């Protein structure tokens, strides 16, 4: 990995993590296009960690309220905590059950292309559902709502399936208001990304090996953090302005390109 490639992939991760176009899918496609090869998924996990820090910055007040509410035994914040816990547990179960299979998909850019086509349809449907105000805030969410969202987030571990698009779609299907769906989706990303980062860190320590190009990995992580903050704010603005469906066209175009290039032209 070169210096310029680290910059490009870090910015790519940050901007695509929170836009509904699948950051992991884009990393798979562009790593293959650029001929970048790294063992395992250490790079992917580190840049995801950078975007996790973006959520901490943008949703800092919500996180402080959540943690403070737990200590003060605030009923609403306590319920939100358990709603996040249920969804995270479901996602974790899916990840553990399909871990080896899912890691293999990071080496299959053509399959990622097909998944982007699916994401395009999901994003288009999300845009349509987002036009309706919905009836529930987070305080009215049920544990079945959290379960459904956790399943969708688990499916989104597949590269090419957008995590943000999938979880917001699930929440809207369950009748949440648009703003509630956005907030819950981003808060739900925190434990999922943190868990993946922790598992990878444990493997690195256990093996006693420092990944090659670690300095470039950290540069990409920092850039993912900065661009992630920009992407979150852009995401919310576009969804509120009713321009979310534009991303579906992009996913279809990128998916079609990937399929044609990696199955026919390459």
C-alpha cells in the first residue's frame, strides 16, 4: 500500500460508511481495482474504527444523555440501552455464526457488485418510506423492532450491503419516524464497529504481529474519521431533503460496473 492509496482508501471509507452505498463493498472493489493486497481484514477494521469515532463526535450529546440516564435510572434512556443491546446481540450472533464465510466474501468483488444492486433497491425503498412521517419515536420502540433492526444489521456484514441503509430501512418498516430511525441506526453502529475492532485487536496481540504498513493504516483511519463526520451530516441533510433515492442510482451503476468488470472484462 502506498501513501496515496492510504489517503484514497481512508477518505473512501469515511465518506461511504455513512452514505447508503456500503463502505466495505467499496473497499473490496477498489482494493481489487488498485491491486492492493493486505492479509486478513485488519485494514478494514481500523478504518471502521475511525468512522466509529465520527459517530462519537456527532452524536456526543445523545451518548452523554444515554450514559447519564443509566446512572440516574432514567426509564427512557434505560430502554434505549436495552434496545441497542438486543439488536447488537442479534448482529453479533449472525457475525459469529457466519464469520468465516463472510470473511471470504471480501475476496469476491463480483459478488460485492451483486450485493450493491440489492442495496440500490433497499435504498430506493428507504427513500419512499422516508417520505411518510411514521408514528413512533425511539421511546415507543418495541424489542421486536430492535430484533428486526439487528437482523438487518447482521445481513449488512456482507460487503456490498449498506449497514446504514439496511438498519434505517428496517426501522422505517417497523413504523419509526425518520429522525428516530436515523438516530437509532447511528447509535447502533457503535457497539458493532467497536466489537469488530476489539476482536481484531485481540488477534493482533495474540499473534504478536504488527501488521505491515501500520503507519499508513493509521493515516487512513484518521482520514476516515474526518471524512466520516462530513458524511454523517451530509447523510442526514439529504434524507431530510428527500434526495435519498439518488444513492440507489449510484449503487446500481457501481454494482453493474463491478459485475461486468470482474466477471467479463478482467
